[in-house]
C-alpha cells in the first residue's frame, strides 16, 4: 500500500513539475519560505493581462541563483524580513509579447499606473522595453522585501515595474524610511553575489550567471 501511495505522489509531483532544462530548478523546492507573486502570470502588470509563456505562478531559476537567494533568505530571516519575487526566468516569447504590446500605441489601459510620465512611443528609447532581456538567461530576479510577521511588502518609494525616475536606485525624492528599505535590499543583494540595474530598484542579476549568452524559451509551468 505504501509503495502505491509513493507511486501516486510521484505521479502527481511529476505532473505539477514540468521537465526543466539542465541547470534550472523550481525555487520554492529549495526555499519553501520564499514569497512568489509572478506579476506577468496575472492581470496586475503594465500590459493588464497575463503574458505569453507564464502558465503558472512557479518561480524557475538557475541552480546557482537559487542557492544565492537561499543564503540571502537565511540572513534576512534573522532580521525579521524575507524576499518576495515578482519575476525570475522569463521565456523569450514573453519578451516578444512585451514588444508586441509596446508597438500597439492604442493600448494604454495601464498608463496611469505604470508609465504616467513616459510616452509609449519612447518605451524602447528609454530602455523600459527591449527585444532581449537578462531574465531570459535564468539568473535575473525582480525582488522586494517583506515583513515576515505581517507578510506586507516594505515601502520602496515606487511600485514594482513603474517606468520612471522614481524607480531608479539613486532616486532621492523619497522618505527616509523608503531610502532605508531600498538600501537594505541593495546591500543584501549586492553583498551576496548579485549586481543591480540602476534604473530598477527591484532588478538583480547573479554576477557569475551560468548562461550569460543563452536566451531560453521554455514556458513557465
């Protein structure tokens, strides 16, 4: 009976976990306490709808990236904080979907929330939308910090994926608490194997990423 139940569990587990390319893993298998909210799997993003390739709210990353995040999560736990991830590995088909959206100048349904001060015609020129993304290599994450007791996100002074100077790491027109929160996120990530992107306080890439020149396109499921 036990062997039958074990077989059934493996069957269900296998159905829930797709076959990943070598070197990729499901992050929560290694870090169960990690909060994951893949925004591109929902309507809560600048496009206002789920993005192609995001078929499930499961965070996929390279093994090396997950190990680095696991270490960071442990350090943060001592301070009463934790990581919340908005995006990790991103299929190339999703990037192509962003490009399609950016070229449709009539679709501005979420402009007021995500890019109120940027013309949609300038999203490419100002590097908010690109034909290639570091996320597609599997070692880039978009993260914030949460209070472990309340599970609430720390105030970073701008929303995730806000297209504007308020999202820049160096932006100074925010409160002291917001600056403190940003500095904590930046320091914990930069001191543990990641490099940042100056125009997005949430964006970090593993310094020694294993696939620096490969853009993957398997779906998230």
